[in-house]
C-alpha cells in the first residue's frame, strides 16, 4: 500500500492506494470515527461487481451498510437525482450516525460528495473510486457538483472527504473504453507538472494498456501525489494554482455537453488538450514537436478515436457558447490553461476568438 497525504490547514486526509484492499475498508475507516452507519451511493454495475466485498469489509468492523443506487451515466449528476437521494437518506436516517461512501467513478463521486456537503449542512463522507479516471483525479480535492442544462458542474461545493481509498484491483473489471478513458487525466498531469511522468507513460504505453499492475500502480500513485500537492497549495482555487488542473477542460467540458455525454469525460478532455495545444502553438508558446508528442500519446491510448463520438455533428458556435459559461472565465474575458512545454502550463486570458475557432475547426471537423 502507498499513502499520499493531502496537506490542508483544515480537514487534511490521506489517499490510500493498494491492490486488493477493498475488503479491508472497514479497518481503515474505523479509526476515523466518522459514524457507525455507512450510506453507500453507487450504481447497479459497481454494486453487482464489488458491493459485496465492500459491505463485508465494513460489516466486519461493526458498521451497518445501506446501499442507494443511481443509474450509470452523467444524467445522474442532476438536481433531480440529488434531491431524490436526499429524500431517501433523510427517511433512512433515524436514530443513526450516518456517513456517506462515494463508491464508483467520477459521476458518483461528484453526486455523493454534493449530497454529503448539503445534507444537514455537511456530513462526513469517503471516496472509494472504482475507475482509473476517478482514482487519479475527481476523487481527490473535495470538489463536488451537479450539472445544469446550461453546463457542467455549475452547482457545487468544496467538501473534503475523510479519506480516499483506491483499490487498483477493481480497475481490472473496467471495459476497455472506460479504462482508456482514464489516461486523458494521467497524460494531463504529465503535461501540467511532470515531464518525467509524461516520458514514463510514453515508454510504457503497452504495459499500461495491458493493465500491468506495477506500471499502473506507479502512475496512480504519482498522479495522486501531484493532485494532492496542487490541492494543498490552493484548496479552493483562489490563488490560480489549482486552475492548471483544468488543462483541456475548457473545450473538453463543452464538447462533453454538446455530445450529450456520448463522449466520455476523458475522451472530451483529450480533445480539449489537443485544442489547447493547438491554441498554445498558434500563440507561439508551444513548439510543434511537443504538440505532436502530446497528440501522438493521446492517440496511442485510443483517446482520439472518432468512432466514440460523432464529432462532425458538433457545432463550433455551440461549443463556443458552452465555453463562455465555463467557471474559469472572468466576465466576458475568456481564460484558457495553455502549454509552454511538456511539464509546464499557465493560465492565459483574452485568447482571440479567431485562434479559438481555428483550433476547434481543426479538431472537430477532421
């Protein structure tokens, strides 16, 4: 097992990463003294594959366990789903000391974290991420949100988990597309902060695609450390440091929404990074060689596969309108995270629309 500390002034916590550790969740949670009754929010597939293992580990340490399922997919990150869950939890929560377990991918983590943040003005919760993407990114950092029709993650809160508990073994049950989806965020970490990580991913692409345990665990641990360091330096994104984590997300979130979530989050972020790298190159910030290396690595993990989303049906004007609602924008001034080189990015304001449109046209109409 590896332990990564998220060092915050208030509510610090650990990220625990291991292989086959799901059955020991109760042993880790008991010393935290967060309650006696676990409310596990998950989806039917995760519950069927791993619910019994998690429940057994919690019950052996004296916790009661109640599962609440929501449908798989982005549609569950809605006000309707959140209110439905809150009603069920309130009905169940009689004479109990409950805490929430977010047991699933990024959608479950966001939804369960949001519910935990607003129920009784905040109750404890833990993250038990079951996808590669969730283990390296959304489970860490305390951002919780639901979507509105106007855009992703527009209603939310900062609510830090008491622990993030990542069992790499559960990743073996992911289908191929969902597994590859996680590598967009992993490649992102290499681009924003760690050239050595980028090089490691490049050298070990075949091992990682084959789900080699050693290589995979090394990547999950390294990405968790990067995310923990960034969150520790700028917990609530008030200093501009945490914003670098959004490399590829400005266009990515818009593409994801415009595709009606047929495009997975990682696939959308991969396209967003390709678009951001094109803007970076056109602004004279990023060398062509580094731009091509990024695009090549995204392609090697199948993240630029046009079969996964009908890109030609995406309207550039619609993407620009959706991007204008991005939380990183300041009033009418756009803000993009752009690359200077592999391992270094910065936030740039006021990118000319002509450059943005050219980059969108290049990647959405290819």
